[in-house]
C-alpha cells in the first residue's frame, strides 16, 4: 500500500493553493465591465444600422421627404424626448404592455402546468395552443373590435391571445425535457403532487420556461403595436396612435423617430431577458464565469 509521505504543512500549503485557485475561478467581473460587455455589441450594431440607413439615403433610392436620413430624424427624436405628451404616450403604452403581459403570464402558466400534468388535456388542446401561437395577432382584431369596440379591452384581449400560447408552450416544452431520473429522485426523497412540481419539475424546466417568457413578450409587444395602430382610444395617447398620426400627416421624420423608440424599448426588454437567462445558466454551470 502506498504511503502518503507529505507533511501536514505541505498538505496545508496544497489545500491553500487549491482554495486560491477555486476563489480565482469563482470571481465575477466588475459591474462596469459587465455593463460594458452587454452594451458594446448593441452600440456596434446601432452604428452599423445607422451607416446602412445613411447609405440607402445617399443612394437616392427614395426622395428625402419620404426616407429622411439619420441627420434629419435624430433631431426630431431629441425633440420628442423633450415633449411631455410623448412621455405620456410612452407611459400609457408601457402600462398596456405590462398589464397585458402579466395577464398572459398568469393564463399561459396555468394552462402550461395543466396541459403538462394532464395527459387528456395534452391530447385535447396541445395542438390548439400551437395553432393559436402561430395565428397572426392582427387577425384577432376584427373580432376584438366587434366584441369590445374601440376600447382598451379590445387591445388587451389581443395582447393576451398573442402572448399566452407562447408562454404555455415554453412551460410545456420545459416540463417535457425534465429528465425522468430527476423526477424519480424527487419522489424518492418524498416530493409528491404539487411539491414535486414546485421543488423539482418547475426549477428544472426554468431555462425553457424563460425562453417561452421571452418569446411571449415579443408576441405581446407586436400585438400591442398593431392594436394601437388600429384601435385609437379617445384621450389615451400612445406610441401607436402617434405613429399613425405621423403617417397620416406625411411626417416621415417623426414616424421614423417613433419607430426608433419602439426598437429601443424592444432592445432594452430583450437585454433584461438575456441577463436573466445568462444568470440561470451560470448558476447551473452551463457557462463559465468570466475572468
């Protein structure tokens, strides 16, 4: 039998070295570095987009009053940012977005859990959920306007119908990809029924569920913008109705400025979901800590 001839001091030195190595591998980058790592690719993409946009304007493809360049649109954007009415419109739009998405989150999650747990429901409505997800949101508006008129409820109903199926499908897919061995292990330690789903299945399905949440937001945002273009509620200014008015009055510069606002909001929300997804994957050891 081999004998370990290392002295206690030598062993303590080696253990200290391993601890130092582990501490080095577990260090996190500084907050400014994390922010810069997140922001600079988006800044680069924006710069490339602006250059491409200006190149199209210089090509003379369309008259400048139809397709103005960044040098015309960006000052209009700055002017909008200083307008109190614009911020009122942004507030109303974001309130609609958050409210509709929250409703879709609750409804989609409940449907997803029910369908993933009950095999009969899976057979009955599984394909229906996918069909609803693939249905264009704009197709719901004639029915929504007929049922609710030109009101907030017409917009909210379509936002929920646009987002909830994606959230439900994300949760169903996440539950489907939970390893059976993990479920059996949970049952062996006493997790049953609701506790099994709460402590084992749902945490294991979280990455795919977050992907479904992200896709659900994309559908909700697209549905909301379509709704605000079609359903203009009196005394309720929004980004969508300002975009519609800019088109009607042939204000291409203002229209493009508002489109930039819509794009920026989408990028910000995507960044939030991206950070959440990265945090989940890092905690599960799926990506390495940056040094």
